[in-house]
C-alpha cells in the first residue's frame, strides 16, 4: 500500500470481541486508531459485541462473549463493503470473521493483543501450548499479524508464528501531560500508582506487597479487588477513573508501578510517561520495549529497587520519552500493513 494514508479514502472494517463497556488497552487502542484514521478521511466501521447477546467468561465476568450466528456476522461483513478487513481478537466474532474471509477468498490482517495462553493457564488446567496451537491456527491465514513490540514479535516467532508485523501504540499527549499534584494530597507520600485491571495475570499483589513508605494507590477494578482490598487495608483503592480524573491521577503520582509480567505492551506506561511520571517495572516484554531511556523509568527484577530508583528520576525525562509515542505514527504502521480484501493471498488456500 502507498505509505501516504490520506491519498484516497478507504473503507476499513475492524472486527473485535473486546469493546465497550470493557475498559482495557485493546478498546482504547482501537478507539484511538479509528479516530486517527478518520481524521485522514478514511471510513472506519466496527463489528463488535455491542448489538448482540453476550455471556460472561467463567471466572472473569468483565469479559463477555457474543452469542451470534454465522449468518448475522456474514451479512454484516458483506454489507460493510470494506476495502480492508482487520480482525483484532480471537473470540467468537473474530473466529466467524476469519471464516467469512476464508470462504470468500478475502485477504485480511489480524493483531495479537493479549497473552490468553498464560491467562488461561493461570485460571484453568489448560497447557499454554494448547492455547498457542489454537492461536497459531487462527492467525496463520492472515496476510499479516500485527504485534505491538519487537520483543513480542521475537517471542511469537519462537512459538511458530509467521508474517509478523510491528504495530506500535500511541498516547494522547494533550490529555496526559505534566501539571500540579491535585490528587492524593491528603495521603502520606510518596504516592505510588497502579492503573489497570485488578486480576491475577496483572500481578497486582507484587505491587501491594512492596515495603516502601508512602501510599499505594490502585485505579481500576477486577475479580481480585475484593480479596486484595481485605488483605491490604492500607492501600487506597479508588475504582475506575476516566477523563480528567484519570489524567490527574497520573500526574499526581510520584512513581507509576507496572507489576505485570504478561502484558504485550502496556498503554498505561505511556500514559504515565506522558504525564511526567517515572515508571518502575520488570524487564519483560512491553516495559523493556517502552522504557528505552533509563532517565524516564527503571527496569529491575527487584521491583522494590526499581521503585526506589524511579523516585529519584526527573519528571521531564519521563515526559520526553512519552512524547515519542503518537497515535499518528501508530495508525501509519497499522495502515501500511493492511491488504486489499479483494486480493487472495496464495498461501491462504491451505488454511481453509
């Protein structure tokens, strides 16, 4: 495709099982991507669970799966008359969209957002390699499978994935920016912040167990919140925050702590950096791809040590690194990896 994203208006259909009212990085990424593509004059439509009946995932009610027929999905996809089809998730809608493309000989792209094999293994007696086998099968017929970081690309290649393409993430630097501390001022400092789902795969307990003076603040909710709140009564749990309240929380923190070892990127890291808040994290996929300037954050297998070091960093360096992540650059990578839906890739034939 031509790398100029504004040459001609294109109809782009994105299929996703993750959508509002879920609050997560996948939804924020897709919404921000669509906004940027539309600003370039493209038509972006979504096939999401919104109009369908859904059922909650066992042990994880925040995530719901669509109850939808093959005929309904096929009709909606045909009516979209999309020039490009992107399948963002591997759930029921993604699976039906994949089938539609293969049956009708339409090329498509996919993206890898979430480590479901690790998440499933943490909750169910399902070996990771079984899940990776399904995911390889799912993504193999795509013309490109987009991944957010070089580290994840290497990991997936080692698991047997192919035709992997980089699609980075951005951050809204106008919304998330440095400023005065307006929240948590009644709590003892320093203020250590976590933002995200409160669930086992996010490793939130590693943050809560840190032996550091001050106040730990958790923004978000999830299946583990109740028992963690009982186990750590000294921690400030504030639930979900949105808009200006969320932005104020980031810039009011002294350090942003990212305890997850399983995320594929970590949009919240870039939001914290853009707010001028240094980050402490483990040296794993996601954080090590983002925290490329040691003046902006600290990577260490000793999370407590990482936090203590990040408390000494200058906020200006965090903001400078955060400014390098733009939705314009992210959308350009995405757009450049798209393929015309009318072109059938030769190797697709084997995957039907």
